[in-house]
C-alpha cells in the first residue's frame, strides 16, 4: 500500500506541475488537506466560504466550563482545546466559531457538541468519544456552512454526526468514524418540510471503520461522497431517501454490505425514493447493492474538486496516512473565496485568508496557469489582485513568514463568473414545476434564478412567450439574482433573458433561455388527481384497496410528503357555472387544509379532520369557470396528516 501511495503522489505532482508550470507541490500529499472543498465553501446565505472564528481573538481552554463559555460567546473566536476535557453536559456552539485541538491528543470525553440555528462553524483535530451527555457526538440543527475536519468520532448513544432540521452546506473531510451503529444523518427523517431543498453535504477522504449504517444517510438534499474508505460496514454504507441525489465517486469499499441503500421505497414515483449514482468505486469483498440508480447531480455546478479527486485504488493509503487528528492539524490556513469556488462574481475582489498561526508577513503568489508568480508581501491577511477576467481559473498561494522561517502554503484556486448571467433555473429547455413549496403552509409560483455575470450590480429581466424576448417582454431591473414573475400559464413555453448591468451603466446582453410548463385539461366529469399537474410536495401513492384498506378511485391518490403542495388543470369546456366535488382521504389522525383556487382567486378552503380513514367528499357549489382557467387545489399537512387527494368531480350547473 505504501508503494501505491508513493506512485500516486508522483502522479499528482506531475499533474499539478503541468497545471501550474514552475510550481513545486507541497511535500506529502500534493493537494490541499488543510482547506475545505465542497458545499461548505459555497458563497450563499450571506456566507462567503467558511472562516469559523476568522482572524479574531484566540483562546486556549483546558476544562469544560471554559469551553462551554467561549463556545456560547456571541463574538467570533478560535478556541484551542488542550488535552482531555471530560464532563456531563453538551458544548453548545454559536455562529462564527472554530474549535480546534492542539497537538495530537485533544479529546472531548463523554461530552458532545451541538449547535442550533448557527452558521460558519469549524470543528477540527478533535477526538470525541464515549459521549454520555446527549444522544449525538456532534448534533447540528438548522445550521449552515459547517466544516468537520481531521476528527475522530466514536461511541455515542445515537449518531456521531447528525446534520438535521433544515441544515445545509456541510463539508466533512479526513475524519475517522469508527465502531458505531448509526453514524451520520443529513436529514431529519421523512415528512420534514424544513429539509426540502437543503441537506447538501460533501464527504471526502473519510474513514468509516467498523460501522453499521448511515455512512451517511441523506434525505431531500444533495450528497457528494468521494474518495472515502469504507472497511467492515455491516448493514449498509450510503443511504438515500426522499428525493435525495447522491454521487458516490471513487470510493473504496472493503468488506462492506450494501454499499448503496435505497432506504424506504424502490418506486421512482414515490415521495421517499432517492437516487445514488456510483462512478469509479472499488468493491473489495463487498456484497449487496453496488450499482445504485444511475442518476445523481453534477457537483461541479457548485464547486471545483478535480485536483483532489484520485483513483479509488489509492484511497486506503491516503486515508490511513492522513485521516483523523494529528499535531500538524492544530492550525488553519484557509482562503476566501473558498478553495475550488466557482462563479466568483466580483472582478476586483479582496482575497482574504484565515491563518491561526503567529505570522510576521505573507508572500502572495497569484495568477492564471500561464503567469502564476510572486505578487506581493503583505502584513495583513488580504490581497487585491485587481481586474480579473471572466470565466477564468486563478491560482494563488500565501507563504507564511514565521520566526522559524518561511512556510510554504497550499495551492488554492477559484473560477470567476462568465461575463453573462449563467446557470438558469428553471434549466434551459426543461419542463418546470409550476408551483414550488414556500414553507410548511403554502406554495408559490415558480421563480427564476441565475448566477450573476462578472461585476454585475443589477440585472434586466425579460420574460415572455416570444422566442426572441424584446422590449414588450421587459419585466424590470433587479439587484438580486431571483425574479418572481407570478403565476404563469400551464402548457405555455416561456423564453427569458437576463442582461448584466455593470457599475458604469454598460449592459451585457444575456443568452435566451427557455422552459415549458406542463398542462392537464379538465372537462365536465371526473379528473383523477394523479392526472393533474403536480406542484410543491405532492407525490403519487398506490392504493389498490386490498387487505381492508380504503379504496381509491383508479387505485391512486396524490399524497403530500411534507409541507404544502398543489394540483392543477386547465378548464377545457365552454364557460360554465359548476359544482366541484373534492374527494380526499381523511386519515385516522391529524388535520389537513385544502383550498380550491381558480387562477389567483381563492374560492373556498376546508379542513380534513373527521379522521375516518376513508375517502370523503366536499362539494363547492357555483364555481364560475371560463375556458382556459386554471383549477388548482392547494393543500397542506397539519398534525401529520398527509392530505391525500383522490379526484375532482366537476358538474355543470349552468352557462
């Protein structure tokens, strides 16, 4: 294995030297192991990269009282843990904190770490073992931008690392998870509306050793699991559910049962179905599901990780050599923008870095592949390279001048945004969902979003049904990267463009993008809910009526998985006054709220709270329908009712 490590280091050295001529790679592993990659560095939610305590005050703690006091402080702090800290109560962490172990023996014994509603947290170079104070070794709820690095987690009543209740943007790197059952969650289970669109996490170069399940388990979100080492996993390694998409790339599975696990349902139409795509993995003496579903997502949309991706054959040697705590990981030197950042929109950025060491000055090297070289020596941790070009990869490095001499820094990189707005959502050429979940109680019409062009200060938005949007399609100027056009017509094809407005008033025209909205048509009589256009959190559910269960019309209903959903159809008969009967399942517990809309007008709202566990009917009389009107059901779950809709019966009462 050591021979393999030497070989791959030489191979990577050659790659790095080709990528940046004249740049000698750092000794040892030739790519960054001290700065995070992945979702934690994404510039979003008001957080550009991850900095933890930043370059602010640093403290050293040796007991639980000190650690708890500083961790809960409102100010940014770097907290160095020295030796073993034991106790019987959790450490609650607030935003903008780095908790990092000094030397190679920093340990939390019996004590877990938790955070609620916090962001920008770094936990590094710690052993957390034999937790008794709470259920999890590390519990993060409603948090975002968290980096766990070079830690060792073992033995807790429940999970070793749980990232739940709407948490988002996590990176876990070079960490050992060992000797445990329920290892790591990125979700709160099913039927959690707050997790929808969140739970994004990157795991790389971690070691899952003698574990059972949840390595990790991801629901709702996006998971990028690359270059991890799995050895002696008894139940399953990576689990997916509830529309999660996971790319498992170049991992090494040794003596592992079920490397990939579809947790709850194998039917693609079901709410609790998830995807896993496996690429470049090695399975040694492993068994069970090793193919996944073949679908995932492209992490490169969010960050660049190409330089760190290695062949799976070399993963065990890398991980055994560098994963877990060690004295060399007692300090941080991390960049902003984050290493591997993409779509950096400021063409005149102030590059910054966090360095927790005692430094006299930094030598800054910066440039493109062809002109990387020394630029300046600075005494503050920032540098402005000025006038960057669009859609260009830049490399940089800061060498630290210390009392002992110059310490060479890691190679960092980022890519600037294109000159034009890019990455439209809905995606170009796609069929879009007409209504999206807003929160637990409501849906909203589809919104448009994009990545800004380089140096954008505003955007001019054009939207219409003409393939060449012009002056008549101009919707206004916005300073954000989101535009809400309101309810759009089902069945229509829309064309849109976002022009980039620069500070001097120059306008950079964007490309024209398109999307379609699906359509279903309703006439007098019955329309089955499963044949309507779906929005929000509605999914199909099969009920053939066997075994005494309720009998659904056509054997299908539409079920809300969590939160709110919509079902729509366009009236395709002549103008008429109609009675509309909504058939729904009033399940045995809970309460659902159901509303009927025609276009944007609320016609009537009613509740499902009889708890009969039968299909019930609710008639709404005298509804005026005109040809082309949208008939829409909007519903939500309360008290765990899943608010199932079976069908709509439409009876014409007059013209």
